[in-house]
């Protein structure tokens, strides 16, 4: 049973995030800007969340305009802050970087605030995904019942504040989610789906139950030691590659938010690369391991049987 104080904890945590974000954005707005570059991506519209995106057009913004877009983006937690046509189930992404000339005190404040915001965001995510003890499908209506219009994906993602670095380049990451399963794991999932007695469009409840029964029969007919896996593509993600020459180290970071680079007096601004348009047809894989041959047996679950 859901604990009595859960919604109150969520409300308090969200208030802390909003107050700290206000302060964080204020420091960014008041600090001397050395360089800023952000990349505006096309919005994901309602109903298009699962539509493949073989190409993505990028629009670059620079200087104060880029900073203004970044500050709006950091504070964007509610769908009331966006166009009604935009999806409420997809997070808005704004890759890029702001390089700020800061005092030691400002650097310290930005670092501490970002750490505090990130911890609170992690806690809020835990409250929704773990403590609420709700199945994944029930979380969205639960959050919206108590916090109308809250964009949970925008609430969850972390802020990155970096001390002076040498260069930041941007690119795209193509990934798959892979989860290995036994036939027994899949049988349990399908039986749970049957006992829920729900329909899924465009099928009626009876047609859907029949479809799941067929899938169950298919899995039950497999030998117990069959190797199964869920392998589904994740939407392409913007990434940043940060280079620090003193450590001879490159770090790759997910980049849904503009990175903040804090430069103290006398430190130089990093070189900022650009993010080019994404084109799936021209992706070159530096290293693509040979995948084991597999057969797709339940397409809706992205369930594969290794041959």
C-alpha cells in the first residue's frame, strides 16, 4: 500500500527543485558570458512519440540568445510552458554549452546548487518509480492527478556544471536497450498481461486476450534453456565529448541540457564544436560488434530468440 506521506514528500521535493532552479538560473543570467552555443531540435508532437526519426534538423543559436533559451529550458517543468501540440511524454532536449566567466564564489554556488538539484531530482524519480509501488502504466496518471501538467522526464534529468575544460564536441548516440530473459520470465509477463484483462487499441478485450494467449503458447513451446532477449532501439540521443588535456582524458556525456562551463579569471574558454544534422543513412559505426544471429518472435515486445 502506498504510504500516506508520499504525495507530500513529492510536493516538498518539487518545491526544493523549483526554488534552487530559480537561484541557479539567476546566477547564469547575471554572470559574464564568454561563449554560448545551443542546438534547437524539432519538437516531438503528440502521437509521434514512437515514430522513427531517420533525420533530425538542428538549428544553432549563439551568444545571449543561446543563454536565454538555456535558462528557459532549465526551468521548463510543466506542459503549460509549452505549445499544446508538443508531446507530454517526450522530454524536450536542448544540447549545447554555456561558458561563463565566474568568481570562485559563483563557481561554488553553481556547483553546489546543481548537486542539490540533481539529488532532489533523483529522489523525486525514486518516489515515483519505486516508493509509489505502481506499475509503469499507472505512474503517468498518478503524477498528473497530483501535479497537473508536470513533465516528469524534464524533472528527472541532471544538470552538468564543469570547471574549465579544453574542448567540447557534440554528436549523436545510437543505442539499443538489451535485456536477457528466460522463457519463464516472458511467460510470467504475458500471464500478468492476461490477468489484467485490459484491451489494447485497436483490439477488443477478447481479441487482445486471444493474441496474448497465442504468444503464451509460442513461448511455452520453447525449450526451457532457450536464450531470449529484448532488444529495442532507443531514440537517437545528443551527446557531448569533453576533453581535458591536463588529464589526457575524454568524457562522453548525455546532453539533453546545455552544459555549464565555469571559467575563473585567467582561464580560457573551451573550444566549442557544433552539432550537425542527424542522418541515419550516413551513420558510421566506429566499432560495431558482430551480433549473434537472432529471430524476432514477438515484435510488439521486441523479443528475439537467439539462433
